[in-house]
C-alpha cells in the first residue's frame, strides 16, 4: 500500500509540474505585446490570448507587415495557434488632377453653347475658334472668351459675316 501511495504522490507531483510549466495566457500576451511594441510597424495591432490561442487585431500598413506579425507571434513560447484579424487599409484614391485647361475648356463650352455653327478647342491655354459667325455675335463671344483669361484666342478657322 505504501508503494502505491508514493507512486500516486509521484504521479500527482509530476502532473502538477507539467501543468505549471505551461505558460499562462497572461504571460503569453505580455510577451506578444512586448514583441508588438518593439516594432513600430505593429503599433496599431492589439492581442488577446485565450488557452494559448493568440488573436491579433488592428490595422497594419501592408500585407508584408501582416505576415511579419504572424511570424513574430508564432515564435513566442506557449502560442498554440494564431488568428490574424489584422486589416490592411485600402490604398488612397488617386488624386484628381485638373489641368489648367479644364476650367478654361468648360468656360469656352459655356460661352459657345448658344451659338450654332461654332466650335472651339483649348490647348495649352490657347482657344481655337472655328465656324461661321456674325460680327455682332463674334464681338460678344470674343469678350466672353477674353474674360476667361486665355493665353491667346486663335480665330483663324473662323468666318465672320
């Protein structure tokens, strides 16, 4: 009987020592947090650990950083598995580029819209007018175009009646 009690006590002691050797979730989380703060690219990431499963959340700058976090976390002692819930923000939209001719082109379109038979193009600040127009309407159109401050008004394609 005494031998079985000693053997039983030895089994209990061994089991307790194995269980107590397992890292606690709080220790694992602290180690991961330390790894995350060591890298500025991981600054927006957060961690939660439950039963040795590390879940990382937050925003990272790119997919390479997302992969680097996974590598860093998996290297921490006691991490059984890893859930990567980090997100990569979409790229910013391309800036809208408005050339200097865009507002001028719109202004010229507005000026000629009610004058049939007249076309106008804008290139590098120069307005080229073509078509057939009366002298009175040309005077009025020229004033409207000049008010838009183009570099030049080219009327070589214009017929004035």
